[in-house]
């Protein structure tokens, strides 16, 4: 597939990821975040696989390839992708759990509202953003295509840094508006979730404010547990408290 003569090339750090577990064990669909890739969930996936689970981490459309591919996709593509993957896993496994990071947590909640999996876990779910300007993006996208942001450093993982070049240091306003659309859709549908839930938040998260906990408490009408972290940044699945995150998720799923 090509967009504007840009071939889609996948780095090993951005390809979909599957780990086969015990034959009778549940499968877990892990969903990465906005402008991220399966890499964000691979360490957690390995921990869950060692506990026996079958793990699948898809790549959201337009992620981990190039900006032309990214700009050619939107919230409907991302939501359709994870719904299709969930349906396919349910055809192969008797029980399927779902978990996601950031926008992946938002997509997880939408799967739960529609399909009612037994258990879900939401890692730093981006139901709201610290930067309130996201609310302006549905209008701003008609006037501004992109804005410069602070670039991330990938000195410890240069291959991944090269794969994410088109997403690093720039915010594409139309795509941020797609994220905002998913946020609003998720909040509207949260009352329909019946799955047992675990929510993982960090007080040091600079992208999703800790007040998202109040929003979840006020809208989620099912059994929900919390793990509150003190030191982790937004990528709680692969930061300084990742062992604690993995341990809590495994306990939650086996309980």
C-alpha cells in the first residue's frame, strides 16, 4: 500500500506482536497509545505471557509507519481495527481480556461498552488531557495543519527513534481532533461498561491529569479497582514502576 509515493515500512519495534501462551488460557488484547506503537506494550506483554496468557498487540492504522499513512487514517479506523481484532480473538479463545495505554485505554473502554469482555484494564487512560487546547482542535484543524512540540529522545533505542521520526516533535491538529472525538465518545459510552475493571494512574503523569480519577468514579458504574503510582510518567507500562504495574494486572486477571 502506498500514500503519496511513500511506501509503508515497518520496523521490528513497530510490527504487531503475538505471544502464544497456554492452550486453555485466555487471550489478552493489548492496545497501544496515540502516535505510539506495539513497542509500548511489549514488556508488559512478555510478563503476561509468562503468566500463561496468549498475547496479541496490534498496530493501530497509520502508526509506526510514516506521516502520510498517519494523516490518511482517523478515529474510525483505529476503533474499527481494535474491534475487529477483539472479534477475531473471541473466535479463537473462550475468554478474551482487553487492556490499553492512553488512547489505547480509551479504545479499551469503547470495546467494553460494546462487547462486554469479562475484564479490562486501563493504563493512564486518556479520557481527558492536561492540555485543554485539545477541545479547540475540531475547529483549529481547518486553519492550522501542525504545530511543533518538544522532541522525544531515543538514545537507548535508536531503531525505534528512526521508526517514529515522522511523529516526533510535531502535532498534527486533525489527528489530535480525532483523539478528542474518541475521548468524547468514550465518556458518553462509559455508563454501558459492565466489565470488571482495573485503572492504573500515576500522579507524575504530565499528559493525563490525575483528576481523570474523579471522571471515572462519576461515570463508570461497574466494579473498578485502582493502582495509583507515584513516580511513573505517562507510559506506565514501560517506566520505573512497570514491575508493579505488571504484578497488579496479573493479580487482577487471576482473581
